[in-house]
C-alpha cells in the first residue's frame, strides 16, 4: 500500500482545519493546495464531490533529505488527500513516505522516510475517526 487514511464525520472545512492544526503539531506546513473539484468543474465541466490535495512539508526533514539526495524534490512534498465520500463522511488519506521513498537507494533517505511516516501516522491517529491502512 502507498497510503494510510482515516474516515471522519464533519464538513470538509472542519476536517481540513483539524488536519492543518494536527500537521503543525508534527512540524508540517502546507506548501500547496489543489482543489480538484473546482479544477475539474472549471476545466472539464465535470461535477464531483469535494476533493483536495494538500502538499505537506516538514522543512527540517525536507532539508535533510535534499542534502542527502538533491533530486529528492521529485518525490516531495508529502501529499494528503481530503475528500468527501458517497455517505457524506470525509476521508483523509496520507501518502506513505516509506513506500514512496523506498524508490531511493539511500539508508539516510529511508531513515528520514520512517521518521516522516511516524509523524504522519500520529497526525492521522490524533484526528480520531475510523483508521484505514
């Protein structure tokens, strides 16, 4: 699996704010936000449920990764998807950095990936909801 997630009840806005706060506790900020729902509506006329991709970054860990492998930016930031399910619940899915960064042949990168994974799992667990791996 390349992700782990949780399912929560609430609005997209409430869950997104909760997520951003939980990420901050673990040293992450949001570098990018892609509103897929809005983009698909504007560009293709497709109507779909709310769906956002947030690019999360922990600057000290990202810096260590870049120092270890200057091309690692191709695999950064850590994407987190916030989307509305058919039943109205909100799923928050996290890219598993250990799986993605296993592509890199570097013990240093693998250790950093494990650290990032541990932090993102704590974010997921702090949000409550139904854990999904």
